[in-house]
């Protein structure tokens, strides 16, 4: 508190960004203000602060400020600092995920249609974002069938001497070998863009005119192909919901609050089509909905393409400033179709939050029971290990981290096996554990280490502990009778069996951890296999 009072003596009354630091220099919080002095003064009355913010203020040993020319600059600077510094008391998005888009570089002679992530550096047409890669791939496949646009890499396109398989199955017009000229190909590109922008009716009319023209010229095969495209387009349009009618480029944001937890739901709508949704959870015992929504929106669009319109359930702090900074129109509907969309998003947020709370309660019970069974005081960090190979080829190891009751993908680790004992689970596990506990993370000790395996893995663990002088808490999960899930056996590193009740939350949690490690290991093994295949 004293550090804040001292800083106020020389703090200017202008826009800027402030940072609160601990005694060791750790950045605790980053905030912005239209009036720095007025904003920071609010922290001096502890009776008006939440317990969480009160602790932050008590731990603040130093303050730093950066004066900006206006509020917009302060907003963008705050977002950048939060992203880079990851302060403990700021709302942090669960990852830095950038959603994929469909991209068509229209300045090329024969543009390719492909999926891209990250900052939009290339000039061209972008459609998205998609939260589900399956939906994105499905859309690209539809455009392939409908408009016969190429999807191959430029290096492949420039060096082909004959049409590829996609042309043979009528999913590419083969511009690589001159089977279509640029003018005709660009007409297909324009129609694909019309479709993605929701101009389905005009596209259908153009296809019908082309069909009639081909029929009048007695080119019945071509007319039949156009007829099939019209039917395919109609089926696609009819299968899609009409609830987004009139919504061309908007994000719909609503939320639900329960037990000091706020779940924000975002739906992406482009060209009257849903591109998926994203949810984010905020926990705070003194939750201010308007401020939480404001901080989420300002952070969320920092590295993403903002829509033209933001349809929001309610007003939020710094609304005009954020709208101006990101260039979108904010709509808070009171009735009509857009109000129904907000209600739909709110219902989704409610369902997701209630499901999350139930899941958290089950996880809490599972961890409590597991601590009692294993005689441990703490299970804040659990690491699970598994290995994978295909007949001894491309062997890999994997570690997944369960931190404070949730999977923490920032602490997942992958290991490419280098020892040369590719078909030995024993030697593979030795290598993985040695690298983990003698490498850069060796000082980070988990409360429990779960190993997928039985006797070979137990022997491997004992050998590694003896060599490295370790004494850690291990638990081994071995397949049950007839390799049946649910009948697994659990062992300690001394070989003694641990009884964990069937159908208990503790057993279900251990199975989830094992399955996640298995999924992660197999995914890495498949990736390595593909890399080798590409090289060959």
C-alpha cells in the first residue's frame, strides 16, 4: 500500500498504463486509465476492494507508469504488456490460440484455396474464423467439389506435367497443365467468394443460367454437371440453419454467472453461416460483469481479426474506446432476430458453466479421495507418462501435466526416443524419465507421477531413481483382464498393489489422465511417422 501512496505523489492526471510489481520485481498487475492518478487512487481504500485485489495491493512494492497520447494507445499497450508479461492478477486467456481462416490470394494467376492461422500478412480474401478445423476442412472440400479450385502447394503446382488425382475425381480444374484458362478460373474464384460471403441466391441463379445455356447448346453432359452442382448447393443451404439470416460479419457475445464464476460464450458468424464458438471462464469472488466483459473483449481481439459488428448481451466498460480501437460496431439488441441470437448464446453459456461446475466438483472429490488412498497431502501437480511406437519405428515418449485440477497444455512435453532401444518399453521409459528429471525442468517436482504400464515400467523407475538419487511418488496403471478398460490394476514403485474402488471418481480421474497421455503420445508418433513419409 505504501508504494502506491508514494507513487501517487508524482503521478500525472493523464492517460496511460500502470504496472504493479512485487518485492522481487514480479509484475502483479497491468492496467490502463484515462486518468492515471484518479484510477490508482481507487486502490488506496482497501474496504472497497475485493479480497483478491486487496492481497495484490498489499503485495505491491513498486509501481511503474507509461504515459500515452490517448486512451486508444493505452488500451493497445495494456493488451500487449498483459500478453507478454502474463501478470498474476490480470484475466489471462487460456491460450494464445489464433483460429484458422480460409484464405484465397486473389492477386495470383491461379489462386489456391487453403487454411491459414496467425496474423493476416498476405493480401487476399479471408473467411472465418473457424473454431472447428473439421468444419473448415468440410467447407474447403465443398468448394473443391463445387468450384474445382486447386488446393495444392505452389511448388507442386509449378512442377506438374499432368493432372493429379483430384482432377480425375472432379475436384480440381487442373490449371497446372492448362486445362482451364485464367479468365475462366478467376470466374470460379469469384463465385466461391460469393458463396462464402453468403450470396447463395445469386450463385444459384448463375448456375441455373449456365445449365440452360449448356442444354441449349446440346452439351448435356455439362448441363448435367451444373444440375448436380445446383442440387448439391441446395442441399447445403437447406441443411444450414436460417437463424443467422441477415448476419453477415458479426461475433455474438453473451455470458452466464454463477458462484462467482462468469462464462463468456462467443459465436462467430460470417456470411449468414456459423463458424463455431469459443468459451472462456473467469473466476472472481467480487466479479464485476461489465469490467470482466470489457477486459475479455479487449484482450480477445488483440491478435485476431475483429468482425464488423459485435452483438453483445449488455454494455461493458470502455465500450466506445474498445469499439473505436478495433473498428467494430457494438449492438445490444432488445428484440428481433439478434436478440434471439443473444438468448441462444446465453443458454449455451449457462449449459457450459453448469457442466464445468459439476465437472470441477467431481474432480475435487476425486483428488480428495486419491490423496487419502495414497497418503499424500497435496496433488496440485500430477504428471502422466506414456510411450508410443509402431513396430519399433518412430518411438516417442509423452508427458501430460494436470495442474490445480486442470490439464495444463503449456506443461505438456514430447520426447523423441534417441537411445536406440525402440522396441523396449523399459529402455524407452528410462530415457524419458532421465531427460525429464535431469533436464531444464528437473527442479519442478510433481506431487504424483502416473505411469501407463506395469512391471517393465516399475523396473525402469527404480533404476532411474537409483541413478539420479530421487525418491518421488509414482503410481502405475496396468491394463486389467482381457485389456478391459475399467478393470485396471494400480501399483506403487515397490510392486505393491493399490486398491482403488471401481466406479469411483478417483479411478475415473486416473483413467482420464492415462487416456490423455495416450492420446498425446499417439498424436506425436503419427506426426513423426508423417515427417518420415514426407522425406521418403
